[in-house]
């Protein structure tokens, strides 16, 4: 199945976004180790993740229509904009009991979107072969 060119920017961006999300995990670990500048790096990556999620949500629209990617990566991308914004707010408020689990959910969601982004496009409805035994005689 040939991939749609409309989905290419989303595919690249989703993988880039996942890389930043995973870098954020490393920055959080550096923060726990009390390394110099860890808080600034962690905060900077967190702020950039909001912008990355916004752009990803926009790029997901043509990836789904006409790019034939499932709609759930678009929905998750929109939710990530809200989740990343909330994550920065609770991080600044020092609510670690919310910040840490929300961060884990954000990273898992973004990695799932990136994995889906690199999978082949689904076939169009008119290109799906009938199941064996379903042909009428």
C-alpha cells in the first residue's frame, strides 16, 4: 500500500515529538539527580511540547483526510495539547502527585501516536479484498 503524501509531514513531526517527549523523561531523571540546569531544561522541553502538540494536531488533519490514517491519532494529538498545557501548569504549581503520572500518560500517548504514524496506511474501502469464503456463487 502506497503511503499518502498528505501524511508525510505528520509522520515526521510525530516521531520528532516523541523524541522530545522521551528527552523530557531524561530531563526529569536529571532533575531527580539534582544536576545543574536540569530544572531549566525540563521546563524548556515542557514548554516546547505544547507547541509540538499544537502543530501535530494541525498536521494530523490531512494525515487522516485524505491520508487514510485512522482518526484516533488526530484525537490524541488534540488531547495532548490540553494535557501538555495542564502538565506545565501542575509542574509549576509543584503538584508532583499529578505531574508525574500525567507525564507518564503523555509520553505513552505520544509514543503510541508516533508508532502509528510510521505504520503503513490503511487500504481504501474499495481496495479491501473480500474475506475467504465470502464470495457468492
